[in-house]
């Protein structure tokens, strides 16, 4: 059991020392908060699995400061270099052949490793201070909604880790796009704010494993993810939302409707606007889900488009709702 400390810039040096000593530390990134440990140290990696209750067959992303550092942990191909040049530092993870220094514990036994160069200024300072590559999943308990603020991390990790670096609210709000360049054609494994539409502009051949312009399953995708602590259902007509809301009220439950942009026709029912477009909704969604699970018994959320940034948020929401859409 740790006494978990939350702090800002003044603790970056301490955070680096802790990482070099084999400890684990939560830190901000532009996407979501990460829970990091020395990527070269198997025992630090095991501490992360333990703190998160994460199944051991779900690999971690390794965070580095630049493409040169990336090449020390993975074989950075020309294509990878091109991707890093265009999109990094930023919210993209590139899966490449791993180098021997990365233990199989970090990659769940795979010969590949996901490498990311984050853009968040405090994250970059932290990585410099660590002087080692940092393996980090999102800093939530396994299955829970990813954290986009230090207080979200505290909710899940209090007592489980020594330190949370507070870098404010995450700007992007959903996890990085994961693209594999270790497959035959560049393959998107997890959509993000760098959308598949943007990646097709760089690699016209970008595909999923079936050869479609869709997303292929990554090892983490078989798990229940993003599950709020209260049931969550999805609607695609106001009528269905109103009906579900009224049924929940009749059962003495306290529901809330999450909707995109403005709304009409819901009368006095409790409604929260998730944001005006995909980018805004991405930034708000995980915080909103955490807010709703504390203040309501049921969440009724609007179905979003399957494309672009909205499509990347939908990828998470479908999981929050267990794939169910209201009739
Ligand atoms: O934005 C992010 O990516 C955040 C921040 C902290 O950087 N991290 C994050 O990590 O979301 P995590 O562990 O929650 O998600 C990593 C995803 C998982 O779905 C995992 O299966 C996939 O990336 N992944 C990691 N390494 C992989 C590999 N070698 N091959 C295929 N998929 C991989
Ligand atoms: Mg995660």
C-alpha cells in the first residue's frame, strides 16, 4: 500500500528517479493519463500489470522522446520514420519489430512493440528526466474508463502507486491511434483522433486485417473496456431515448441522456451535451462517463457516426454499451 502523492512540475525530477529505481508513476499525456515504468525492467512492468489488474496478454505501449530513441527500442523502418515525421510528437502509436532490450513481459510475448512519441509538454519533460524508455498503459484499473485528469487517476490508483504527476486535463481525451507497420500492409488496430481517413492520405493501402478500410482487432480489444459502473445503452432516435428514460424512471431509477450538440423533444428529462463535434466529444467523453456513473443509475447515450473523429469515439462507446443499441 502506497501513500499516493499528487503534484505538478516540482515533482518531475522525483518521478524520473522513481522510474529509474524500478517504481511506477502516473503521468499526463495529450490523450489520456499513462501508468509508466522502465520499459527495460521486467519487474517494473510486472508492477504495472499488478496495479491495474491487467491481464498479462495485453501488451504495453513504449513511450520515448523522439524517433532516434524509438529506434533503440524498435526497428524504425522508412515507413515508420515517415509516420513519425508527419504525426509525432502526437497521439499515434506505431507497432514495429521490437529490439532485444525490450522484455517480452512488456509486449505480452509478441515480437513487436507499440512505440509512441507524446506531445504533452510535462510528459516530454518527464520522459527526458527518466532517461529510459517508459512502458505505459492508460492509468485506469483494467476495464474501467481511461483517465483524462489526475483526479480520475487518483480514483482508481490511490494506494496502488507512489506518485501521480498532474498535467491538467488531457487535450485529446481518447487514446492514441494504434497502427501496425509490422503487418503486410499498414493496419490500424485502434482508431483515434488521427483518423483512418488521415492515414489513408499517407498510406493509400492502409487496411484492417480483412483488407477493408476498417479497424483490425488488437490484443486488448477482446476485453470489456470503457465500462462505466452503471449500465449504459445507446440510442439513435430521440423517441427511443425518451422511451428508455421514462421506463427507467418508472423503475425508480435516475437516468441521464448524453447527446451530441443541442436537442429538442426531450422536455424536462435530464440531458447532458457531450460536445458539438467529434473532437470535442473525444475530449469530454471519459470525464462525462465518470461523472454520470457517480450521479445517475443509467446512461442513455446517442449513437455517433462511424467515420472520422466521431467514429473513433464510437469505437469506445459501443464497448461502454456492450454493443447494444435501443430498438
Ligand atoms: O494514448 C495512449 O495510447 C495511452 C497513453 C498513456 O499513451 N496508452 C494506452 O495504452 O492507451 P493501453 O495499454 O491502454 O492501450 C494500448 C493498446 C492496447 O489495445 C494493446 O493491445 C495495443 O495498444 N498494443 C500495444 N502493443 C501492441 C503490439 N505490439 N501489437 C498490437 N497491439 C498492441
Ligand atoms: Mg487502456
